[in-house]
C-alpha cells in the first residue's frame, strides 16, 4: 500500500520516518508547499532505510499521490504572536480547504490520517471538507489521543516496573487539557490495577494518580518548553495507525472522528476507542465510565464542540 505524507515538518517527516523504519508502505511519498523541502526530507529518510526496511521514499507533488491507500496530513500554520485561537483555526481551515481536494483529486480512495493540531477540531474540519468531495466519512481519522494513551500506559508501566505492552489503559476525549484518563478501566495482565499493584508492592495512591495525570495531561507543554515541539511520539503513533490500516488488523485504537453524540453533546469530534481496518473506521466503541469520568467526558465534548462552532464547520 502506497503511503503519502502532506506537510513535511517535524511531525510529517517523523511520521514518514517511523513508517519507513517499520517497513510500512510499498512506497512513501512526501508532499509539501516547499517542494525542495519535501525532496530533502525524503532523501534523508531514504538514507536510513538500509538499516531497517528497503521502502522507497521520495518527494513529490499532489499528482504523485495517485494510488495511495493512506495519506497522512500534518499540514498547517503556526500560531503567530498575539494571534487568537479562532484566527489560527480559521487559517488552518483555509489550509485544509486547499489541501484536501488536491489529495482526493489524485487519491480518491485513500484513508486520510490527520495529525494537524488542534487535531480534534482539524479532523472535524477535514471530515466536513471531504464529505463535500463525496469522500467516505469512515476514511477520515484523526490521531486523537493515541499518543496520550501511550503516555498513560508508559507511566503506569514505569510505576509498576512492568512493560507498557502489558498495561491496558486509555485516554479519551480531547487531545489536550480536558482529556479523560480512564482510571476505572485500567488493567494489567487481565487483573484490575489495584489488585496487580498490591501484589507487586507498588500501590497506586491518590498522589501517584495525581502525578501520572499531570505527566500525561501536560506532557506536550513540558516538551514544547524544552525543545519547541513534539514529534517522536506522535510520529510513532501515526505509523501504528498506518499499520492497522495497511494490514487490515481491526485494531482497537484511541483515534478521533466525528461522533453523533457524546455525553449529551451532539455532532462532536473527539477520541474514543475505534476499530481500525483497511476500510478506515469500522466501529466506534463507547467505553464504560465512572460517574466522574462521564462528567469529565461531557466537559471535554463541550469544549471541543465550542471550538468546532468557531470554525463555522457545523
């Protein structure tokens, strides 16, 4: 399956690099407003493939996306000093209005995988634009809280001194400050968190929960303060979603997509578990939540719905 990447900054290039290192794609094509930049990023990634998998990687234009089964989108503009969130959203919506029709002109059957921030709102915008182009809504997926979920699992695993692969834990809602860590559903090796933690002598106290919550919720802010942006974690998450699509895995991943209703808020885009296959989103799975988690989910949905309304894509 051919994979395209539109927007070749840190997130886009790292997503392409992560796909190449995992051996994903029969070919990876990078497209950017700056063609020379796309060519340079592609050449740099290609030079790493002898150490991993021999995936062809090249720069190109929109026409080179023809036949792509997946197109990752991280195109967008950075916030200017003093610029409001609404102005930024409107400028990024304008970018998508140009980018998405160009992609679908050449890759009409591709699954569009959105990473541009704010990803929940931009996925909603992408879905609205794609619908106008007659595109299957199941083939619009935002990276959502896949990275937040990975952070949650990694931190729980570190506390318990077990592999994060053995931790089953999820983050729902917004990819941002209002996200919902589902503590009520955490399990390790098919055992409830509290039971497992007691047996390994690492109780998860309220202080531990508060520390992990802060580290997950504010991870991006800390990383941005230290180096300006995040890209490695989300690049790996994008590659994981590509893998689920490419190999028709029917994997359960916390991605974002438009939903009819969440906790009383209608027509909102946020993250819940989705079954991801070669067709895109097969099914959205709504989780069992505690009373507090349900209230937090309502608040997250309300915040995102308000932001979506600001864009005009309602």
